[in-house]
C-alpha cells in the first residue's frame, strides 16, 4: 500500500479595504490607495437655471463618471474623492454596489467609500451617477478652485484638489490616467442678466473629437479625448460664450498638431488681440522649449481665456490648453507652456514636490527673455541671482523649505516659485551648462507620462553631472533658511619642465582659479590624483605652499577667498626618482562644485634609461645530449628575460627557456644563446653569448662480456669509417677487444673521453 502526501492549495490573499489617503504630507485626507486609476469616462450635462439672479450664472449638472482601475490585491472596499453633489447610484463592473459618504470639510476629507458586491481584484470599473449644483472648493489660502460659476457659464479648475467638486476620482497627482470627456451644454448662452445671447462652447483637454447638436438644435455635445497620461488636477472643464480659434502648431520635427483656442466672446478688442497674438506665438515658443525639454508631450495645443470671478483670477497649466483669466501676458504664456513638460508630462508624486515644476516654469520665463536663452534681456543667472540677493536672510520667506513644506495655506508662496526658480539657476552654476541642460531634458525623456519626486531629481542630477549634490540639495530644498549662492570658477593646471625629464630633475605645477561667478569664492577646492606623478617622482610635503595638502596620492588645494573677476594661484613641485626610466608624470585636476576646467591635465615625459645588460654565459658539457644553462649576471634587478638558442647562429625553434639540451646534429658546431631583458619603465636590451663548443659526440659505454663466451663488439658508430693513421690502429684495438672481452678501449674512444670536458663559454 502506498501513501500519497496531501497537497494544500495556495490561499488567495484576504480582501482588504483600500487606503483613504495617498500619503500626501500636504493633503493627508486626499487621494486613495489600493488601486491604480487607468481611465476616466465623464459624461456631463450642464443646464443654467431658467431664472438667473446675481452676477454669475447658476446652473446644475447631471452626470455619470466611470473609472477603470486596477487593484493589486483584492479590495473589499475602496474610496474616491468626491465633494458635494448628490450620488444617485454606484455600480462596480455593472453590479450595484454599497456606498457611503465620509466628509469633514475642515480636514479636507470628502470620500465616497464603495463596497462592491464581491471584492475586486485586477482590472475593474466603477460607475457613479450623480447630479446637483456643483460648488467651488475654497483653498486653505483663500483662493477658489473646483467648479466656479462665471458670468456666462462655469469653469472647473483642479489645482490642487478642487476637481473633486466635479467628478469622483483618485485625487492625487501621483495617479495619472487617460480621459474621455463628453459635455452636453446649451448651444447658445446669455450672461447672468439674461442679455447677450451668443454661441456657447464646452472646453476640455486633449483633442476635440466631435460637436454633436441635439435633434432640436438647442444643445450641443462636445466630445474631448485625452489619450496622454494626465493627473486629475490638470483636467479642465469650461463652459461659456466663446470665440473659437482653430489652428495648428508645427513642431521641431516638422509634424503638426491641432490647436483649439477659446476667448470669451465679451472680451475687449484689446484682450482678444492678445489672444490672437498668443495663438500665433504657440509654434515658435513650443519649438524653442522643445530644444530645452525634448519633444512636445501633447497631441494638441491652445489657450483658454475667460472672464472669471476674482476667486479664480489666476492662470493655470491645464494640460494641452492652459487657462488664463481675461488676458494673456507673454511671460505667463511661456510659464504655462513650460508646464506642459514640467508639471504635466512629468508631475509631482505628492504636492510637496510642486516646487520642481513651478520653479522650472518660473526659471523658464527669465531664461526665455534672457540673452543666454531666446531673448536679449538680462541673462537668467543674473536675474535669478538678483532675486536671491535682494531677499535678506532674515526674511521670513526663507523659513519654508520647498521640499519639506506641509502647510497647504502656503503652497503657492515664495518657496514654490521664486526660491525654486533660483534653485534651478543655482544648479546650473553648480554643475555647469552641459550637465544642467542634460538633466533638464532627461527628466522629461526618462519620466514622460509619470509622476516623480524631488529625490528622483536629485539622483538624476548626480548621475548626469558626476557630482555629489547632497549638501547642495539639502541647502536649497530641505533647509528652512536662505541657501548659499554657489561659487563659480574656471580652473586651469599648467606644468613646466625640460622634457624629457632626467632622473633627479624637478617639474613645476601651477593651479589657477579664476572667479567667474557672482559671489566671492568661499568653499572651492581643486583636487589632483597624483598617482601618475608618485609612480616616478616624489612631492616634498614640507615644501607645499599654504592651502595645499597631500594625503596619500591625493593633493588638494583649498582655493582662498577670491572676489568675482579675480584669480588665485598656487604652485608645487615634483622631483623625478633616481631609478625612474621612461613613461611620464601625469595628473589631472578636478574642480569642486561650481568649477569647470579650462585645461586640467598634465603629462610630462620621463627620459628612458636602458636596462643594465651583459652577455649571458653558457654552462654545461660540450657533448651531444648534455643540458646547457644560460646565466645572466650583471642585469638590472627585476629584469624579465626571453631566451633564444641557436646552433652556428641558426635559431632553434621552440628553444626559448633558460636551458637547452644539445642535439646530435650539433656535433662539430657551436651553440649560442640570446637573451632579451625587459623591465617596466626601461628600454629593453638584447645580448648574445660567446659561442659554446664545438660540440662533440656523446660517449657510448663499452659492451659487457657475454656469459657464453667473448662477444665481438662493433666499433662505435662512425669509427669504422676512420681515416688516416687512426684507422689500422682502431681495427687492431677492436679485434683485441673481441678476444679479451671488450676490456680494451679504442684510441678514438680514449681520445673522445679525454675531449668531452665540462666547459663554460664566456
């Protein structure tokens, strides 16, 4: 009988309640967790009241909004941000769901908590039907956002959290989605007094897909689609009497995108003229900004200019077509178009990091107008420095750190715009133009369509600049005081010596730092890796000038305080070692933050000295079969050798070791060996020994007597062919040897034994 182990099935994760916060330090009760919003489909009908009272148009909406989202784990409940209005029904994947409201206006908490019939996981859809009179959301700083009535319609602006007054959603810039927006509005509208009927328009983001009139022509549905990822706070809905300007924008790559612009029909002729001018400038400005930030991130462009109440009297970078109250100024247009990249294409993850985008858009105004950018005005460095310099350290505006702010009442203050624009200018000074503009563009190219943090920006800037920016970032973004404007200087390294350098001679090195910045040099250094010098030379630490230190193989010059336009200099020397030969003394200087190198490398050749060398000596026996050895006395210590043996001057293949066994073919000839000595830093040398030999034949032992009788030994090979006086003697001796058992040696053998002597060939 066999037994089978029971298999316990894996248990699915238990359903959880989605978080009712996104963890934003600025808005602790706004945003939600547990899911990722993918798309919103908003179908909204707006109708003004039949009878109007007051200075703005009263109206109500009937709407449905469907959010498609993805849950990473099963959710038994989840929440959306939704302020005001009346909820009629909620379904999840078409099935009615339970819901409740959790509202505390003082805590900025407006939750629609949804409990589906069964927990959701993976992709799901929640549809909310609602109606009512939408209201404005009042910010902690007293400004208005959200749904705002105007003199002839309504405009909904979301930043930072007001769009929850118009539709339920995950109200955080860290959760982007695509959008379909259908706006059903009257075909014509009058103002709040009932006069001045004019064609109406309903504006939103992305591309205008269609304008569909109702059967009786009294209403028109405007269908917009935003296929690019968009943070919810960038959604725009504006309804009113508008003149519509349709145009196109040619991008840097030669492609064109449509542009829809809208200007309040009741605007003055002068204000309408500013809009016409702005529309004409969209192409040139966008193309210039593409050179900074990379390809335009949207699929359409335009502007919206509306006459609005004072509560929303601010421009806003609503995605694709920014919103402007009443008129457009050129600098503000540049600012809002820069936001199409900074703030829209790449958004902050939380509202604390709004400074990244607002600082860049503010800096872009000064760069665009400056002679270092696209204009002829004050260079952006000087413009931002002047703003920094004119604000005393005692000013309270420095007490809010851009990257550590938590109070929504001060979200749109000095630290978000001015100090952060100064940060970008200071970063340019600190890391240099090449790295700076690379950071500015790569932030967009690498992060398109996402939300990122200040820590992400710091990491990118350090990667692309190769600089340690921790202290700089702490000072400018995280510390609640006035940051230091960075040093800026040009470093140069020069050297002088008679080349090639002889043993014992000196080389002189001069470091020069020219202050090219706007403040005295206060904390700058030059660092040299001097390993390439110390390999062949020495630096006398006791002779180093003030401010120069040598620790191990790193030499550091602490540049003295130097006023703008002035130059600081220092000099040190290196002495070539007594055993140096060949190569070079090489080093390169590196400047601290704010420094750039004009010429910071030095290479000085050292004279090559040959290896001390003598002819090798062969030791061993001259007989064939003997092993010879090559010795190399008198060479420089540490020399490495290569060997080549030869017979009568002809090299023997593969005979490349210090020893050599004499072959039989060498008999009567001489042997030589050539050695080549090599040593790093020295010129290689070759030497050949004196001839060794001549080589004689190997000695053959006499044969032993046979136990059965005397054996006749054959004469050694070659002896039977002996000639001259030795031949008869050799024959007699071999005959005698045969008779007496081989005990008699031949004359030739005796002679050979006497001649095979151990010798040294010198």
